[in-house]
C-alpha cells in the first residue's frame, strides 16, 4: 500500500466517503448487470434488453443539461437525497412478475441513469472539499479499485441471486445499499459554500460550454473520454447478443465477463494515481484509449461469425479507467462541474483549478424464449445453466461446437 493511499484511508472524511462508495457501488454493480438479464429472461428479446442500457446511460448524453441542477444545489445534501430517493424507488421493481410489466424496469433504470449523472456531477465538485488536492490522484485510483474490483465478487452475487430467486432480491439489495450509503454520507463533515443565486438554465448551460471552450486541454480530455465511453457503451450494448450468438451462453454468463473486466480494472485502478503523477492526464488518457482499442480488436478477432469462421464483435472495458478518471492537468471549476459535464458518468473529481473525466455500459442478446425446453425455462432452468459457470471459463472452448444449441457456461455469476 502506497503512502498516498494510506493517507487517504486515514483521513476521516475520505474514509467515510469511500465507505459509502463501496456500499453503494456493490448494489449498483449488481443491479446494472441484472437489469438487462431480467428483461432478456422475461422477453427473450436482445433489443429490449439493450433498451435497459439506453435507459441507464442515455441520460449522460444530456449530462451537462442535467448537471445544471447539481450546480444549483448544495452537493452533500444532494448526494444524500439522491441515495435516499433511489432506496425508495427501487422496491417498485418487486411488482415486475411478467413481460407485461417490464416497463417498470425501463422507468426505474432511466431514473437510475439520471441519478448517476446528478451524483457524478455533485461528487465532481464535492470531493475536492473532502480530499486534499495532492491526494486526489490516489483517491481516484482507490475509488476505481473499489468500484471495479467489486466485479470480482458482485457478478457472483447478482447473477447467482437472479438465477436462484429472480430479479426482485437484487432490487432489494440495491435499495438497502443506497440507504446505507446515504446514512454513511450524513457522517461526512465538510465545509461547503452555499451555491450562488441560480441563473437561467440556458445561461448556466452556455456558461459550462464556454468554460470548455476557454480551456483547450480540458476540452480535449472531455471530448476524447466522451467518445471512448460512447464506444464502450456500444460495445456493452451488444454483450448479450455476443454471449448468445457468439458464445452460445445464457445471459447470466455476462457475469463472467464482468468478473474478468474487474481484474483489469482493479489492476489499473491501483496504478492510476502513480501513473497520473508521473505521466500526466493526457498521456495516461491516450494510453488507456489505445489499450481499450487493442483489447476490443483482439476480442473481435477471437469470436466467430454466426455462420462459421471469421471475426465477430467482442466486449471489453477500458482497463481500470485510469485514463479517464483524472487528477489534474486541465483547468476546471467545481462550481461549473455539472453544467460543463465534468463529472457525469465519470467519477472524476476536480480540485480547485483542475478538471477531469471517465465511465461504462452494458446490454443485449438474441435467442430463444425463456421457456424454451432447449435451455430450460424459469429460474430453475437459469440456476441449472448457471451452476457449471461457478467454476472457471473452461467451457469457453466449446462455445462454437453447435451454433444452434445452448452450451452450459462455466462462470462466476
């Protein structure tokens, strides 16, 4: 453990904040994974499962507009209120018991996406008050490690709960983690200046755009990270189709991919702070984008086309997010964090005079209806399909044996 990481963990406010991130992130990782699987299991439709990703990450497309709200409110109360609101909203998913009610999943996950934008915008301005400026790189790296490292465990829990009991327990788990995180954030004591008197929304949005125009390095980082995250989202949106048509696995097998992603993210998150200090924002961002591109190409080459040999599409996460969870290097203003889109979906935090950026996506798979006897219907069928997956990825070499037959996965959740 580095000296910077030790200092972050021994700081009361930073430790409490990371505790809230850990608790909330556990439930969020499980829910985001299971939401698409849930829709797929109820409808058998990859396109409808893909709409879940649109609901979760679509609001980031209008992040600066939504972020204006974060700039109008005090950030700590907003952080607490949003977590409490999601804890109240998620139990609505207990009403989902058939394909006729999947609209509830779409509605709740869209609200989820809006809350993510607001939370990230609020955090982008709040964190510099919680963490000393010289520790922001270590803090961001530790946060990435926590968020992404949980993918080593959460897919097991989320997909396992869904396979055995359905999506409702996962929704309750996420609601409980939101509530616990809200309580944790109430313990943070940080001086926070009241927001300035609100101006018109259009003027605040224009102010954020002008702020990006004035600061070239920040503008370039935001643009590059935004385009990369768009590609990551597209990559994730076809994940269920790749798992079904390319790997011939049930949707729960996405838990395996999430676990593998977690390994890379964990390693990168641990290295993020030192890399940012040594090479700077732009070099680390460029390296992360290059690694993502190389990994996506390798994954695409590894998958056969549906008709036989050839190349298909893969799914990969930018390693660690180190390059788009930035510490410094571009002039930023916490007061404009929301409207400038500096935080939405990125978990990148500004310190006075600096800016940053980074985030993710998930979804879709084509195949037989959930009740098809060829794959086993209902939760028991899902549990049978999931069972062999709790070992390793050893069955992956059987993926292309029979394109018309489901192959039992060997996964982790």
